[in-house]
């Protein structure tokens, strides 16, 4: 006859197996998938990488949540769910388009190396980022040469015409770190997660000293590239399936 202790151990084993099975089923690229209602759209959310977000370094960096914007040939286009930090588009004294701006360098070097494991970095695809005049709004200028990037920002065309159908879909809440670093935001019950912040696009506005951005209410705006009051929402193409192997 089975003893009481054996029965308890067997039940614990069944529970643990169920937990492992559930994690395996719902894990995508090492992250739990969920859905998010963003204005008119319902998006899938995955987590990958880490970044300090709650402004409390003592408890370590937090997992980065990403909205899945597109899926093609087994690859997924992601954009960060939140405005991760408040970073100038360009911290030099000169004017700059995407190709030569400091934000591009920060994303593809410091952010890439510190936020992702070697396996995650290998899964992130090198993408041809198109920067011509067709990626801007009616009054913006040519964005310069196309680039090869692992991390990038959405263009005006991608943010306003391709991936976010309505103004409310573009609302984005800032992290506590972004708030602490001076991002412009407003508290609003109508906004996603109770707040809306402005976030950079890679397209220039009327001159290379201004870059287009999505305003806190989801509308079009621009800001001087040297100002430190706009959030960064990295975008990337990634092979999530490779992280399951």
C-alpha cells in the first residue's frame, strides 16, 4: 500500500510537471506571451532582455516587454511597450540624421550589449533601415542614407501609417527611469497604463536639428535633437523561435 509520504511526493511531482509544461507552452523566445489592448488594436506581448526601468538599481534591471508589430518568415518585429529612457536623439553639437546620430550608436552598442544575452543578440536580425524622404511626413526632409542596424527607431511612415492605425494606438507610458531623466509626459486615465509620453522617431522634421516624434497624446510632433525630454522605444526584428531551441 502506498504510504502517505509517497502520495504527497507524487502529487508534488504532478504539480511541478504541470508548471513546467505550462511554461514550455506559453514561453516564446524565453518570455511569457500575453495580449495587450492598445487603442483599436490587440497586440501580442513578449519579454526579452533587461533594462533598468523602476529607477531602483538595487533590485536589478527589469525584463523588457515588447509589442509584436509584425511577423514575416518566422521573424517578428518588436517595439518596446514602454518609453524605456529619456535620451537625446543626438548628443553632439552638430546636426544629424539617423545614420550619424548618437542615439543610433547607443542603441546598437551600449544598449545592445548590456540589455541582451549573447543568445538574444544572435537572434536579433540585422535590418536594412530605410531612411529616404518617403519615410517622413509631408513637411519633413530626406532622412539620409539607409543603414544596417540591429536596433532602430520607427520612421514616421511606420509609426503613423503602417503599424499603428489610430492615434490612441500610439500612446506610450514612460518608465520610472524615463520620468526621472526628464521625459515629457502627462498623467491620463485615457492613456495606456495611466500616462502618455512623447517618443522619438528616426525621421527628421523640417531640418536636421529637429526629429519627428509621437507626442504624449499620440499626435505628430517634432523636437530639437539635442533636447533630453523625449523617450526612446527601440524596435528590432528577431527570430524568437531560435531562442526556444
